[in-house]
């Protein structure tokens, strides 16, 4: 099977704020975490070690004009984001739920950038659901009761970097 060259753009956060979220996330016990093997690697569980806000996922890197993406990435002017609270989503065919931090999209700027990025070549299946700005915290078992936890981390996060992640290994930071 031919693997696709998928690339994406994320925002990362300052170390102190990231560490506070990692510490808070430990409220979710290991017995509640969901893990699955995908492409011979384990995925799922607590994902705060890779804490980020995805701005766009699913670029078709083989057809992408990377200079144009770099230009628009450089125009993303996110300095601080606000956490609205805790959320959860799952799809009917999944054996797990995703616990996430909902991000307040002040003036719709994050959604606007996402829409602009959709003009670039991308794989449609990654855009079939409504884009909701969020920060994934953990993959949990379906029976996990998310009402049993309350978010007690930072309410505002400072954006440290905007990163274009290339599957070719040439990530670009701004």
C-alpha cells in the first residue's frame, strides 16, 4: 500500500503552561486510557507530551506549493489563546473518546485561517467533519465519565511557535 505524504500545521505552547497541563492531565488514570496498535506502533493514551493546537491537518504534500504554505503560516498571528473548558468527542465507529480542551476562537481568527488553508491541495477525508479548535489531552475508553474530571489548568496559553510538519522530515518553525 502506498503511504500518503500528509503534512499539517500546529501551534505549540510555552513550557511552563504546557507542564501545568501535563500535570493536570494526570487526573485521568491509566486504567481509563485507551491504546491501540496502528502501523505496528502504539497510539492513544495521554497525548499531552505532544501538546498542540492543530490549525490544519491533511495537506497533500506531493501537490503542495510549500512556499505558499510558508507564506500563509507566517501570517498566522496567534499570540495567546483562551481555554473555554473541557470537551469530548467520539465517532460511532471508534472504541474510544477523545478528551480535549476547547479553545475560544476570538473573532473566528482560527477558523478563518483554517478555511484559507483548505484552498491548498489536501485529502478531503481529513476535512469531512466540522473544524473545532481544540487541544487533545487523552484517548479514553468509551465508558469513561468525563463529568468526573474538571479542568484546573491555565486558562490562557501563550503560543510559542507555529510549525509546518512535513512527513519528509523537514519541519519549519516560525
